[in-house]
């Protein structure tokens, strides 16, 4: 059995990001079934949907879905065993939304929503007893093209990455005083269109790609500064890109959907165009790759109208394409996360008509140790 060590954790009290200390415990690898079951369609009440994200609450058995349209309206949905999915409340940020993510970068470990807007604002949304409160994190060059957060851990401080309107990648994290610190990841020729990350024994690694097809890998040092160089060169820029897990356990890995219609899986020693190609995937978008629920030999995305699982078959030594559901309308967003709570593993796929398609997967029970 392949064992996958996922996120490593940052120290809780820090002024700037630092190297991960020795003997830091690793997250537990969970063995999962390869089969996903459709779990129904969720009605959001929106006529058009642009984003879906999971934002867990403090209770481990209670997750929530956050859906948003591009106008600036958001809704919180909650699952109940007896009534199913219910819209709890709606709220807004007052201007068009261009990017969204969830994360827990504060010391209180509470999950929050981070929204990037057309005007360049990064807005933090915090759930309270009476609804959601907003706070502006930073205003950057408009519009915010992308915003992602590192996976939070019990002893970690997660960080945010944002791409501004000029294609610069900004790295943000909180100081002990609660102030947002911002550092630029080194600029790349032509500007960045995609960024993803991994957490390695030396710290956080960011992979940045632009329209020219050159992919850069940068590593953050103990002062929060970034350094790196070209990691791979592709014939075309990315249609979509997401971080995964390296099966060699030696490097970051990237699922790369190229604008040239060719799909690639890049990791240590497999960064050339020819070696990295996965022909069966073709041009796949709305990718899902890395996370606590994911195995390094699978990814998910839209392919020829179907939302599919792609799984590496160790018998045939080839990637298999496994259609999960044909989507009747355009997919606009997809995500992993405990929307119903941590008892199940879930995928949520949002379509433009205001619907969310849900899939669940069960954990495999560990086999008893031999006596």
C-alpha cells in the first residue's frame, strides 16, 4: 500500500513563516474507496451560480456549503439528516466576486471565507451567531484573479495566495498581533495566471504558471521570503492547474490542463512535456487534486460533458477515466470538503443554473495487524 503523508504543520506562534521543526507529527493517511456515489442535487435558490466552497463549523459533524454568484451574493447551506439541505441565510459583499476560497488562518482556528472582488479587494467573512461579518484584508491591483489558502492544521497558521490584475502573486499571512503581512512571490515573465502550493519538510512550496507555458517553483524561507527558478516548460499555458501529491514523496506534483488541449501530470523527474502527458484526460478543467481526502493516484474534473474521476491503474500502468455524472449544464466550480461533516468524504460540483451535484465516498476499514 502506498502511504501518503499530507500536510505538515507550522508552529502556532509565529511572526513570520518559519521552517517546520523536526519531529512535527504528520497528518494521518486515510485509505479510501475508489468508488464515488452520487448523493443528489442541491437547489441553491440562485438563478446563476459562480462558486461553491465548503466552510466547516466548529462542530466536527457539521459542515456548511457556501455558494456565490458573480454579482456579490452568497448563501450558506446546511445539511440535516431529516430535512436534507437547507439555505440558512444569504448575505453579500456589495460588489462583483471574481475569486473565493475558505481557510482558517487565524489563531482561533475558525474557518472563514475569503472573497476576491472585481475592484481588487480581498474580503474576509466570519460566521457569527447573528450572521456573517466582513473585514477587508487588503486591496490589490484589480481584479483579483485567484485566491487560495493553505490547508489549516491544529498547530498551523495557514496562508493566502492571491493573483492580482497585473499577474503578480501575493502571499499573505497573519502576525501575532493579528495584522496581515504581505510578500510578493517573485514575478514571472508575462505574469501569472495560476498558482498552487504544497507543504514540504522545508516549508511552503508555490508553483506559478503563466500564459507562456513556463512553470516556476518557489520555496519560502524562515523569514517569509521566496526564491526559486524555472521548474518545467510546456508548449502552452494552463487552462487549469492544481497541486497534487508526488508519488515519489520527493517533490511537489502538479495536474496541468494545457491551453493546447493536452493534459499533464508533473512531478520529480517527470517534468518534460512528453513524459508528463496523460492522453486519456485531454482538456480537463475544474480540477480537484490535493487534500486530506485525496489520493495521489487520482484527480477529478470535467471531460467531454462528464464530471470524471481519473485513477492510475497499477495493474495496467495506465490512467482510467471513470465518468461520475453527465452534467446537463455548464460546470462553473467544484470542491472537496466535509459539507455534511467529517463522517463522509464529499465532492461538490456547481453548475451555472444554480444547482450543486454532490458525491460521497466511504472510508475503507483498516485490516487488522498480523499477530
